[in-house]
C-alpha cells in the first residue's frame, strides 16, 4: 500500500513537471548494435584462433617449439576450480583460446544486459485501455457506494469520481516511474558498460590486431609457399596482392568493430534522452558504425564463401 | 585505460609492425642476392644479412608472444570480474522490472478495494 501513497504524491509532481515517454526504439537500436558487434568480434576471434593454431602447428613442425611444451596442466594453484586448465608453457595460441572464451562470456553478459534493458524500457506495464477500464471501475464502484450512503453529490458533480484527467495522471505515473528507474539504472551502470567496452578494445588491440599485422608475413609466406621458385612472377604478384586485400579488409573490419565498442558507452548514456532531445548523437553514431560493420562483415563472409 | 596498459599495447603493436618491416627487408636482401650480375662476396653479404634479419624477426616474435601472453592472462582476470559486474547490473534491471510490476499490481489492488467499498457499505448501512 506504500506504493499507492507514493503514487498519489508522484502523480501530483507529474502534473506539474509533465512527462515524456521512454524511447523504446533507442533501446532496441542499442540492443541490436550490441548483438551485431558481438557477432562480428566473436567470429573474427574464432577465425583468428584457427589461423593462429595453423601457424602454431607449422612452428612445431619446424621444431621451433618442442612437443612436451604443447601439453596442458590441470593443476590449479588455488584448488578452487575443478575445470581449471592452462598451457604447460607459454603458448600464445592456447592463451588466445582462453581469452577467446573470456571474450564470449563478456560479450554475452553485455548482450544480456542490453536485452533486459530493452525489455524494461518497452514493457507496457499498464496500457491506456487498462487504465481507462480501471478508472471506469473506480467510478462505478464509488458511485454505487455513495448512493448507498445517500450522499448528495450536488448538481455540479459530473458522475465520475476518477475523471479522465486523473486516469491519465495515473498512467503517466506508471510511465514516469518506469522512466525514472531506467535512467537511474543507466547512470549507475554507465561505468561498467564503459569498462567492458574498453576491455574488449584491449582484446582487439592485443588479441587480434598483432595477428593481422605481424601475422601478415606468415600469410605471405604461406601464400608464396616454399615452392615460390615454382610460381611464375605473375602468380607471385597475384598471391601477394590477394594477401594484401585480405589483410586490409581484416584491418577495416577490426577498426569498424572497435568503433562500435568505442561508441557504445555514449549510446548507453543517450538512452536517457527522449523525443524532446533533438540530438541523439551517441545512438546515431553507434547505429551508423554498426551498419558499416555489418557491411564489411557481410562482404567478407560472402568473399570467404565464394573462395 | 591505465597509462601502463596503453603503453604496453602500443609497444606490442610497434613490435608487430617492426617484425613486418624486417620481413620485407629480408625479402629485399634475398632478391638482391639472386642478381646474377653481382660478385659472390656481395651475394654472400646479402644472404648473411637476410639470415640475421630472420634471426631478429624470430626474437621479436618470441618477445611479442611473451608480452601478449602476459597481457591476455591479466585481461582474462579483468574479464571475469566484469562479467560478474554485468550480471549484477542485469539482475538489478530485472529487480526494477519486478518492482514496476508490483506498482501496477498495487494500483489494481486499489481499484479492487474501491470495489469492495460498496460491499462494506452494504453491510454497515443498516447500522448507520
């Protein structure tokens, strides 16, 4: 019943301050962008892992790494995690694999957050029709009660205890409360969202980017092969150009992914804005970057399927 | 991002670019060594230089892999903490959702109470 008292007090406040609806479409855009960037970065990370594994196998074959070094250890120093595993020695590929799973979990957590935020923002807790029905019920019941008590309502009484305005006020209260709570949550979680995005960018810069730049020579060597003497000059040029194109596309994709993550925190803060705010710069740039990313990603997927 | 982390990331990426430059310098040396018009001593110099570049490239790769491995281990620890943080944030949103549902439920209870008023009055009316 405490909420009913709060309801009455807040309803008065709303009458003075006015009310704006939560922009559900912004929350949907935010959710969509998170899903899009997650799909791309998870997939690039997966591909990178595969490529890294391949080059790692080659280095073992060339005896740059010994076989016992390849093993896994299940000894957990803390003894707390029965599923613990780690490489017996420093093997980048296996560390990348561990980090890759970390990335999947981190992205999944961010996506889930974006999803529940959208659900909360777009849930129609009480529809206009329901509110009108409630007002009608109150009016009918209270009028019957007053008639039973033989209370003279006077000539000025229009027959409705809870008029249209009061019903609308109650509806506004529900919407305003929903909005206020959402904004509180967004503000409280702004730091966490920024941290997660910065963390993923770190992963892109250390877990993925060096494999594109430093791994470029490995891809070139692989394309030219040991049999480069058997390839014609033209075939060599074509092989180099192909690796160049793939590398540039990969760099472009990573850059697009990074741009989306960099734009996410501002977009998250923008979720507090409504129709009344003319500029939703954060949400708009996020969506632009997400569309650009989708384009680059789709084109790479298409090319991959064709080749 | 801390300044130290930022610097480490930059260093890793500089090493990656450097390795790439060494590779092309090595290819240049190998191409030069294939030139049939140069004396053998000069060819030997090119080949030795190419071999030295390959050695440096391998050392850079080892150094870079070490740095990346250390960084990724720390990264993973940080990621675990953030996953928990996001789970808490998500749970809080769920709580608010439930709270909103409760608010609406309270409003509906109020309407039902008003409905009951008529019944109560019916009971007490004979005594009024």
